[in-house]
C-alpha cells in the first residue's frame, strides 16, 4: 500500500514534467500562458490543469473503493498526495498564491525556487527549461548551497 503510494507519487513527478513540457507548453499553452504572465491573481486559467489530474484521481479512488480498496484506490490516493504536495510547493511556497509561508532557508527549498524562477524567466511558449517541480537539475541545489554558505560566512 505505502509502496504503491510512493511509486505513484514518484511517477506523478515525471508525468507532471511531461505534461508541463509537452502539453502546457504545447497545444494547451492558451491555458498555461497566464501562469507565466499573471501576477497577484488568485485564479488563473492554468488552474484547470489541477482538475485534469484531480478527476482521474477521484475516479480511481471511487472505483477502487467500490472494489474493496483495490490497487486503483491506492494509485488514486498517490495522485492525490502528489496534488497536495504540488499545491503546497508550487502554488503556496514558490508562487506564494493563497497564503504565504517562509522563504526556505535550506538548500533544497532554495534550489527549487531558483529552478522555478529560471523557468519563469522565459515568458513564452518555447525555449523553456526546468519543467519539474520536486526534481530539478542538481546545479540549482549546488547554487543554493553555495549562496547559503556565503551568507553564513558574511554573518561571522
């Protein structure tokens, strides 16, 4: 059960990367575009993608529960857990939508923010990079670690 949730969660990171690179920055750019140019709005057309992931999750959990909590249910739950993590990390921590909490004073959270800021540096459909949310190129984590180390030295 926990293995299924974990594997589904992991698979969702790569499914989200694929969707972001080839669908959101592809034929559904019209829905995603406002995410790259809107600032300070509570709702965006881009939020429709949350439903695109939530509906299969709900249906898998529904039909899996009707089958005695079969594998379908646990896969749906793994998708849900990824969706919650996505909301917390991407929408709340990185973009600071809805509520604000912290700036992330560790190398991992700072690395994620650096990679995502680099992604948003390009406001167009083409030429983007860093399409992942939790798995990004190690150079961003290394840069964040170096920045934190420099700041710690300058305080001494």
